[in-house]
């Protein structure tokens, strides 16, 4: 009979692939896959892209760059021209008003020294329908760099949270994607929705207001900074201060380190249903005012497996729920049943001050009513955290200290 949890068949193999070897292994995979180089683009030892040798200045393709003239077509012509020449660098050094463009050629770097300004909401609908702002599709070795800004002008969109809202950057069928030294300001909805394998985010800022605690007319809901939908994602030196998940991890082999999470919903795995996620590490990161810190969320009536997850060397200030692990995300009502298995999750050296959520026992964990603790499931955990004064310091919780799943 077929296994109810196919990912377990590969558990022994995957368990040996830990984050401490991820960087070197991934680097070899990335480099081996790269085509013959015209120009090698790399910001760390983990990934090298090949960018073509063409240079395409958007001004030469009709861009005005005054921030009020629609330069969408000029930018698209420059992207297509560089792609047709085998790739290259597309230069934007002013304020470029735009709606939606596609990057559909490999070996292209969009280098923005100025600003990409999204047009108004009404015109955006008329011009694009339901398209994202920058779309990378069926292209490899693509980079967004230059120290510039994509300003999503989100305030007008946030008031229509149930309507379509464009992603700032979306990719699909993509391998080797680099975003380096770039800022996304006020995205209308999810900011980086990346269905790509081998992604590196380096010195990336995502700024949006929180979704609670401010004037409701200024709240930004569903403004996830980075939704991980591909294997081998590396995030470092980033500032994600937003209104929803700082990261939302849906794929295997993700490393987040040396970053800052301001307002937002924390370092989330999920939400998941019928999914298998392994080898995720979040380390050496500061959480400042997020609603959650270490968060795993899965839906009811779902199968799947989450294992080999490490939260390490984290500093939290004013975080509402330091640990938030739940298997009934949303509102399941009375139908609290799951065959999802969560195991081998470790919390190591986590310091928190001014947190809000405490169980009567004094433990800082939100893994109570959301978990299948009745006859429908089991909940086993070590005393992974305890209060010391006005703060929290985690004990070293070895792999396997937290196990959640069906009986």
C-alpha cells in the first residue's frame, strides 16, 4: 500500500541535508547550472548568476523619467531588447511611472538607481487587469539591483483588501533569482511572491505599515514581505517591516539569517495543507514588535509533514506570541481533525522581552487550543522555554523536542 506520508520515505536522506551544509551544496548546484558567462554577478559565496553583456538605458527606448509620464512601454521595450541580445543590464536612473512589465528572457539584470512608481489603482486595472507589477516568467539568471525603490503606493489599495491587489514582484518557472540592495515601499499586497528555485535576497528592505495598532485607514493587511515557493532560498541582511508575515515559508531548504523583522506576523512556516516542508532555519535575526516570532500554521483536515526546523539565536522585543504553533489555522469550528505531522522542531537561544502572551504556567507558547490535544492527536514537548524576570531565554531544545501530529 502507498505511504500516507510519502515524504517520510525520503526522511533519512533529507535529514542528512542540514542547513550547515546547505550553503556549500547550494553554491555548487548554482554554479554548475550557470551557462557560459558574459558577466558573473554574485553578492555572496552561495550563488552566481550570468548576465549578458548588453546595456539598455530606458531613456534610449523612450522613457521620460519624470514620475508622471507613463513609461511602462519604454521599460518593456528595454527589457525585451536586452533579452533579445542574449541578456544584459537595463538601467533606470530616474522616477519611472509604470503599471506592469514582464521579464521573459534569461540573463537580465534590472538595475534601478531611481524609483519605479506604480500608477493609480483605477488606471492599473484598466491597463493590466490582474497582473503583478514586475513579473518574471520562464527566465533564469535574473537580478533586481541598484539601490533603488519600487514604490507600490499601497494606501489606496489597502482600503480594498478583498479585491485584487498586485504583487510587487512575482516569478514563475524561474531558476536563480537575485534581489540585492533594493527597497520595496508600501506594496499593495504580497510583496515578493516568488515561485523560483535558488533565490537570494540580500540587503532587501520591505516597508509597509502594520495591520493593527494604528489608524485603521492606514493599516496594510496581507502585505507579506517574502512568500517562499521554491527550494533553496537564502535571505540575509534584510529588513522586513510590514503588515503580515515577514516571511511565509512554503518550500524546502530555506535559510534566513542576520536580518531584522519589524512589525509583521513573524517567521512563519505556512499556512500549509497537504504539504511537505523540511530543512528550514531562521537564525541571528531580531524581531521588533511582530505579532508572532517562531510560527508554524497548518489547516485542519490536511495531511502533510513539517520536520527539521530550527529557530536559533533570535532576539525579540515586544513580540506578542514568541512561539505560535497551530494545526487549525483559521476558524475550523468543531471539525478539529488533522493527519499533519510536525516534528524535529528546535528552539535554541531565543531571548524575548516585553512579550504579551503567557500561559498560566508561565510558559511562553501558543500551542494550546489550536493543537489536537484530545483523542484526535498528541502533543509532546519539552520545557523549551521559561520566564526569567521580565524576559525569556530558551533552553537548548534538541531536535525532536517538539512533536505534534495524529495518534
